[in-house]
């Protein structure tokens, strides 16, 4: 039988979602907890591979077991897992439903704050150059992303993707109480893609790079050279939508 679990986690203490040798991962923590509770070998499949330090607001995984499992599993997991991982719902699903491959839309948000705040430092990017940012120009750049088909320019070197085709349906900067928020939706994302887009937006907003030059590099599939990096702390996998999973 196959089950889906809805959870969230803060990624600051982990080397990303995926199990790695000699590294602390979210997946490893969860598999260990499930094996402790169910007393069998469990392998979980996540809806995406978040990088080191990246957070997940709504994250889905699936696992298979021959046991009948009820909603009490959520309570048991929350009782033994660290405070930075929290579970909310358990769903019995068809065996064919896949947490990663059946995700229709993924949404990421990136947060920036302008005033030093110890309560935001591990989940938002403290950006000191507020007055230099041209959000109108940044959103002009983002509107162009909706017509881009190949996102090679924003892909991390050494990635093993078979292709770099993504369908971005939303990309927008907006003001928040603390600073700015960037939201982007797509059917899939490449490794480091969102942080590269954020970094490019900031370079354009600070007038360090010319918008026309950036668009030319994207068209020619050149890797964008970033002088402004977007740290992982500001990035959150915000939501994942499935056609056949109503939540």
C-alpha cells in the first residue's frame, strides 16, 4: 500500500532533502523515524530535492508498506523527530501516484528583509542595499521568464538533467512588511535555478547588469555569471499541487 505524508521543515540544519553519505539530510531523519515506528525497512520518495539550507513550507512524500497505517502515524512521527520537521496529514493513495513525478505545479518563494532582524536571519536574506533596488525593472525581467522555454542559463554546472526545459507560469516580486518576496511557479525546477533567478533579479535591480544583455544570454543559453548570490536561507518550497490529490 502507498501513503502520502504532508510535512514542512526548516532546512538550516540539513544538507538538503536527499540522503547523502556522511551528511545530515531530512530524508534520512524521516526514514529512520518510520523504520523505528513500523519496524521494517522504509524508503521515502520526496516531491523534490531541496538543497542545503533550503526550507519547505508544504512538502509531500510517499512510502510503501504492507501494513495498514492510520493517522496516528502523524502523532508518532512528530513525537520522535527533531523540532525542525513537522508532519500534518497522512493519505492513503493509489499505488501509481508518485510524489515526485505526478506533481503538476511547484511554487517557491524567496524572502528578503531590509532591517537586521534576529528572528528572520535563518529564513530570509538580509539585504543591505534596499535603496538601490528597482523592483519595476526586476519584474520586467520576470515577465520575460514566462516566455522562456530552456533555462540552461540558470542551471548549476555539473547537473545531470536530461534537459533544461521548464514551463514557468508565474514569476513576480512584491513588497512585504519586512522587505520583498519573490514567487515563482513552474512544472519543474533545475538545480539552483530559483536562487540563480533571484541573484540575476537583484543584479538587474541594482543596475549591475543590463536587462537586454541578460535576455540575450538567456536566448543564447549562456550561464549567467552571478556577482550577487542568493543565500539558501531565503528560499522556501512553498507548495506542490497534484491533479489527483485534493488537499
